[in-house]
């Protein structure tokens, strides 16, 4: 029985598209859970909710598992389909984004750990307002980087990268204030250090959100913008 070449090619193409869509959806599902982890970890700290913090730490195993699954899906597509051009960039971007999302999950788990310590030791006397504010900003960065990926929206991705610079400045300002406070009140050092580690994790989450945004720009534009600076990144994004 002869196989119609056009029909066979169309079937393979449809199957390939379905595989690409599956890995894309897997990444977005992972991103949704990671975003919730960040939100829950900060809430657990602010509300002194040790049970919620424990749940965040427990959910980290699921995020790790999702990263492995996405990596396996990407490796299988590369081996079987040998994609080119934009399809290849999609597979590479998904693999790299899953790594960044897994690391965001790790940072959320660290925040949850500090939340548990502060619940046991007593609240820190300073730093919660900064934690709430920076936490909200980086959670939004994660959300918007994933939305940019879902929509292939490079301008939204650029805004995420630009926001990271503002978060870095706010983080440094908060750290200076906390160091000054500890020098004035040495009794608070242990508890304030927990807040400082939380802020450090939040700053890193912002970095990973920026990484995801940069992968989106690479995916859509075909240009690696990881080390070119915001000015040149903007030029790449706005170039038609």
C-alpha cells in the first residue's frame, strides 16, 4: 500500500506541532505553580504562617519533577524531530526557562525556611514592609515573563528586564537600612539576618524572571540578548 507523501508529511507536521504545544503548556503549568510558591512563601513570612511555609517547601519536590519532565520532553523532540529555526529556539528556550523556574522554586523554598525560623524565634523588628513590596514586584515579574512567553510578546519581556534594574536598586537600599539597624541594635541581628536572606532570595527571583524574559526575546527575535545591556536589548526588541 502506497503512502501519500503529502498526507504523511502533514501527519508528521501535526504530530510535531502537538509535541511543541505540549512542552509549551508544561512550562506554563510549571510557571503557574512557581508563581504561587513565591506568593505563598512571602505570605507565610508576613503572616507568620508556619504551616503554609511547610507546604511551600513540600511543593518544591513537584517543581523539581516538572523540570525533569520538561527536560525529557525537550531532549526527545531534539532527538526525534531535529527541529530548525524558530522550532529549535522554542525547544531550547523551554529547556532554559524550566531551569530558571526551578531555581525560583528553590528560592521560594528558602524564603519558607526563613519564615519557619522567624515563627519560632519571634518576628524581626524591621524589614517586613520591604519584603512585602519587593516580593510583590518579583512575583509580578515572574507572572509577566510567563505571559510574555505565552503571547510571544517581546515588549512585555523588555519591561520585565527593565523592572529587574529597579528591583536591584530597591534591594540594595533595603539592605543598607537593615545593616544600619543591626549596628544600632545588636540584639536583633539573628532575626534581621533572616529577613536579609529573604530579600536576597527575592532579588534572585527577579534575576531569574529577567532570564526568562530574555529567553522570550531570543525565541521571537532569534537574538541572544543576555549580556548586551538594556539599551541594546530595547533596540533589538523595537527593531522591525
